[in-house]
């Protein structure tokens, strides 16, 4: 009799994926070689792109199944022995911190990890036939997700009927937008409430205002997603005021610049606000014991501010300035206004200035929305900046309610260890920024 294989399905899958990865790399090298491909007709490249698209569908579907199975496994720790065992639940179960563990290992942001794991669980539970079609390259995972989003609040019976309908109607030839729209119509036919809940959930998920540093020095991007009726009102006010400013202006400002002024007027005119800006000022000690500032300053979460702008900024706005001196080589804070023992305003300001966001790996929740955490739990650990870090509410729970652990050095470098023994290092944001500045 031939020998019986003892390899598990997981081991066999990993081996097959490794083989596939090698073959794809070989295909890439052949395609990237000008000598080998220079004479191929254009249509062959289109066919190769189509083959890659089907391969991508297969890979994404395989990853989705792996993620859904990962989420269905619960790890429990025996309080007496400390030993960990795994409890396997049916597909559709989502262990509470599964997105945290998996997302960190894959270097995904918390939002990305949560969304992708949720999509994987939904696909495995509510659209298993579409997922299998994706695994064979017949449909894309974007289409599977579009169907799943519309079915999130639907009953199992409705899910089965709608999945039948979209397959029979020819989903393989639909775009993602067409898939979402036609699925929503089907759900409305079978279950009106679920369709309305899905639409409401999708709108709420997208609302927000975000600030990011611009690729041009001294500029910041502001992105806002708001209800259409509010957007129409805001747009009208900004346009009217911008044209008024242009008509009254004796400067050479463009209409786009006047729109920026109009937006600032619109926001600041409706509320009395005193703004506190914490400037990160790079300094280098001199031989005479004094320090000299080096160039521009940085506002956490906003970007670089040219030195000549600071005076005008404080003159035009009711602004309180707080400076934090940083080492230009490392970015580590030299001093702050805090020397208190308990975590009061001064220590909080220090933490927000140093950390700028949640210190859990891959998380960028702004510091103002985070909670102060004792790395070594109080009262065994002191309430000092060297033993405090900022964590968002979710990752604060992860630290205390799961098998993650963390240590921190005196200069704020955190080393996290996952339940599976992987380690991740997070540094104060200034340290990373200073390193990038030196590299550039």
C-alpha cells in the first residue's frame, strides 16, 4: 500500500501557496525581461493581464477563507495552569480581538483589519457560493463584498435567495457598482428593513473630517464627507463668500485662495474658540549653555509650519502657544511643561506631544481620543511619563483583556508582544520623523 500522507489541510495549502508564489515570481521575471517579451503582440499582454486578474480573485478568496477560519477560533487560558487551548467555532463566529492579532501581523491599520475581517466572516457565512466562485476565478472579491454589505442585516433565508438570484442573473459580468445596486434592489424586494439598515450603516461609516499633511511643504489637506444636503448648503455659502471676497479684494489672490479664506471665515465665525497649538521646535544646545532653534516647527497631526508664518498665525487667531523642545537628531522631547506626579493636565500634554497617537502597532487614533495607560500597572508602576503611554479605548482593552504584553523604555520606545510571540516596536512619532528628516 502507498504511504498515507500525514500532512494537514493547512500544511498542504501552505505548500501549494508556496509553489504558486514561486511560479508567479518566475512569470514576473519572464514578463519583465525585455529580450523575452519585446516581440510579443499587444493582445498577448491583454490576455496576461486577464489571467492575472483571475489569479488575484483566487488568491483573495483563499485569504478570505483563511481569515474567516482564524476568526472562528477562540483561544482560552486556564486560570489554574496558564495553558492556552483553542476552541473551534463554526464559520461566521468572530472572536473579539481577532482583528487586532491578525491585523498587526499583516501590518494593517485597525480600521483596515476590522473591515477586512468583517468582510471575510460575512462572505463565508452569508455568500458561501459566491466565495467559492471567487476561489475559482469566476467572480471578484469586490463583487462578493458588495453583495455581503447589502445582506449584512438580512435573514439567512433572504441571503440564500438573493445569492441564488445574483448568480442566476449573471453577476460574473457585472461591475462592483452594478452588483451593489442590483443586490440592494433584490434585498428591497425580499426584506425592506434590511436594505434600509444597510444603506444607513454605509452612510454613517463614511462620514467624517480628516486632516493630513500635504506633499507640498507648508500645506495641509482637509477632507470632509458629509450628508449631501449639508454639503449643498456649505458649498453655496463658500462660493458666495469667496466671490464676495474676490470682488472686494485688492490682492492677486485666485478664486481658489478666496475659497480657503471663505471656509476659514465660515468655521471661525460661528464659534468662540481659543486654540492651543503645541509647536515641536528642534533645538541644538550651544557651547554657552543656550539653545538655538533650527528652522520650521511641526504641529502634530497637521504638518510643518514655516517659521515666518507663526507670527501671522498667532496674530490672526486667538491662539495660545506651547513649545516642546526636541532633539533634531532623534526627535525625543528635551522638556515639557509637566513635572507633576499624578496624570493631570501637564502630564497629559506631555503624552499627547510625545505620542501623538495610540501607541499600539499600526494604530493611528489621534492622541486626544486616547486614554493614558500605565505600562506597568499602578500602583506597582509609577504615574510618570516614563511609565505612561496613550492607547485608544479598543487597544487599552486589548492590553488588559487579552494575552498581549508591552514594555517601554525611559525615552518612550514600546515593545509589544502578541499572543503568538511576535514582537512589534513603536516609537514616539518625533523619533520616526527625525529619522526621516535625516534620511532626506
